[in-house]
């Protein structure tokens, strides 16, 4: 339970929210990101970085806010990592600093 892992994953969000109306696209995107992170990292506590949330909600109507308190010891923090090209991206473990 003390295994702390850092991974970089690529999520193809267009596949996950294709056909969803604009009004519901941002909440569904956040739900899909959390579901993906929960499956990959096997943690129940998923937190999304504020910069990523602002980017997702930039085209939305109104943001939703949530409580950050959680009884779980481990959590997953989802953030945006810029890249030059999406070609050949794979999931990789990142060394902790």
C-alpha cells in the first residue's frame, strides 16, 4: 500500500465525449478522466489539477465545484502535460523527485 507511482498517460477524449451536447461535454469529460485514472491507478480518490479543470471548463457554461476532503490515504492527481506531437505516445512511469 506504500507504493507511490507516477505515470504519464494519454487519454483520447474525443472518443469518450463524441456526440455529447456542448452543455454536458465538460462534466462528462471530467467524469471520463476520473474513471480512466481510477482504472489505471486503482485509487478511489481522484483529484484533477486546477489548470486542467479551467481548460476543460473554458468552453462550458458553468463550472462545478467539489469537496477535496477524503478519508483515503492514496490519491491520484490528474494534470496536463504538454507535448509536441501525439504520435507514438504511450503510458510511462515517471521517476519521483
